[in-house]
C-alpha cells in the first residue's frame, strides 16, 4: 500500500477544502453573548454528539409538529455535551430556539436577526410529506450573560477522532458587524471565537448589521 506523510497532508487539505462548512453567527453586547449555528442536519451527531430525541418521529422522519410545539428542548439536548469557556471561566449557555428547515429552502443567515428568525419559525407544514434529516439543515441559537466583553470564547465540542471541520464565522459587537472569517473546529473539538490574534489580523467592518440585509 502506498503511503506517505505528504499524501496524508494532501488528503487532509482536500477534506477541509470540500467539507460543507458550518455557519456561526455570534453577537456580543455588554456582558451578553448570542451564538447561532447552521449546519447540515445529518451532521448533528458528528458535531454535537447526538440527535435530540424530540426531532424525529417513530419512523425516523423529522417531527415538524413536535418542533412547532417545543423548539427549546431539542436545542438544550443537543448542546448538553458541549462546553464553553471565556476568560472568566465556564459559560452557561441557555437555548434560544432550535429548528430544522429543508436544505433547498434559501434562508438568510447573515445577521443576528436572520439567525433568530431561522431558529424560531418553522417553514414546513406538519401535514406535508415526511422528510428525513438528510434533506434538512439545522439552525440553533444560544444566549449567555455575565460573559466578559473582551477575550476569546472557546467552544469544546464532543469531537473524537475526527479531522478539523471548516466553520464560517460572522462576529458582531453590539449588533455592529465586526468581521467574517473561516475557522476550524480542531481535531480535539475546540473552536475559538473573538480570538485576540485573529482580531489583530482583521480590519473591523464599520457598518451596522441592519444595513447588510
């Protein structure tokens, strides 16, 4: 069998280049922070370590009726294996809302307002034909307070034995768009947001997120 260090690095780079990235929108204001995720629904277990019990019905199809009744519980369930830290210590995130939408439905996900809407409202009639996770995109948001206004926020996902995962991050400060960049969930499951070194290398955007819609 043909193997080499160079070949391993090449295939790792290819996997990073072509992997479907996760989108993250995060907004800091005073000592509060909101963070929203958009990712293929079929990758929930890979990223977060589980699929919430209330998302699927007994036939393994998305239960849109249940999601319309309760969009908080699945968000809490999916985040239970994920840890967050700031310079002040552990960050306790609370669920804003969880939702899945058909992947072929184009939904904006550029601002905190976009993200809140997509995590809150269901776009599928519960009486529509059943759909599986493979056709869905997951949107989920969280909120925390008493978080220092500066310094990195690190998320530690239950990520075991996997390659780094591409993440597209859009950061806001006080609802003002700060910067957008590509990051990765590292091989040990860590994703750093509002990183000081990243801030030095990026010029902040000087216009409001309200004007980016």
